[in-house]
C-alpha cells in the first residue's frame, strides 16, 4: 500500500471529515500519513449542522463523547464565551483553576498542555513572576509580527526553531510509558504569511475517525480562530497530518454495521457519493 494518502482540500471541518471517512472506508487497514487541509475553518453550513446533530445523537446512544466534548479538550469554547468580558488572561486562569480540575484525565486535556508547562517536580514553570503560558507567548509573538512586520519579505516565514510558534502537546516524560492511549495530538504549528493569514498545522501520531476526529477538527478550527482574533490575523487554512488514521467502525458499545449506517447517512447529507 502507498506510504501516504493526500485528500483534496475541503471548505470546512465537516466536509473534511466526510471526505476522510469516505477515503478510509475503502481501505481494510489503517492508512499511514493521511494529509488534508480545511480552507475555511470558520465555515459550517445548515446541512453540516444537521450532520453534527445526527453524529452527536449516535455518540450519546453508543456511549462515546459528542463533538463538543471532544472539541473542548482542544479549545473550551463555552468557557471562553463565559469569560470573554474579562479578557484572555482571566480566561486562561479560569480554565486552569475552575474547569480543568473537573475534566482532568491522563489525556484529553490538550488546552492545558498548550497553556501551562510543568517542571519535573510537577510545579508550574515560571517566566518572570508569572506561570509560563506557551499559547500566550505564541499569541504575543504573532501580534508583534503583525504590528511591526519585518523589513524583508524573507522574515515573514517563521523559522522552525522558533519554539514559541510550535507547541508540543506530547510530553515524553509522562506519555512515553503508554503503549495504548495517551495523547494522539502531538504537535501544533502556527505560521503567518506576508498577507497576515494565519495557518495552523496539526500532527497526530494516531487519529481515530469515529470517536475523535470530527470533534478534533472542530476544536482545532476554534483554536485557530481564537489565535487569529487575539493577534489581528486573518483566519487561514487548517492542515492535518495523521501518521496513522483509523476508521474505528466497531467498539465496545457499538456495532460496525450501525456505524456504517451513520456514515452512509452523513455522506448522503454532505453530497458524498
């Protein structure tokens, strides 16, 4: 089998998920190095909202997490909306102090991993007299680049060694012990082009397309929009690179045939033959 599969660009998160699940359904094995882009992460049509609603009902009926629950692990939109009047600093603090203790698990806390770093003794890393917040550092650098652009066009390309624009969500000290489970989203990379368009690439070591991917794509889209809003950038494309992509048709609480029926209905609603 080929070493990679590239899917044509999709206009939205839902459309990308539909194309990806359709492509994965053709293979009887996991697909390695699945790559695709979402050109407008802000887009969500009426028919796509219907697809999400049907998917969420299926998720609840079969005892796995809805799209919103999964998306909130990457960007907690409800928390943000409730705290937006207080500003982003208070939003981060509220999430870490109030929301995180309620949802903390070994994995599924990507937003925590993006907004705080811990020392080996589990104490928070500090930057001056404040806790180190990698996402806030990234936003500050992007905002500065937009407000005071470099004089030469070559400086619009963000260097790969600029770690404040690259956020690792995989921690080898704590996550390396897992043979199964652990965080599947390993790395997110933000790039800004000469037109102040913000681009996000996300790397998955393993990506499950029924129980996780749709919520993941929605969560990453929300994250991209949040960073763009904070920096004054334009929302650009979201690109997914999955080292392994799995169409997990069957599971403990659901039958593969039921999942195939759901997918067929979603594909039909989304105009996928």
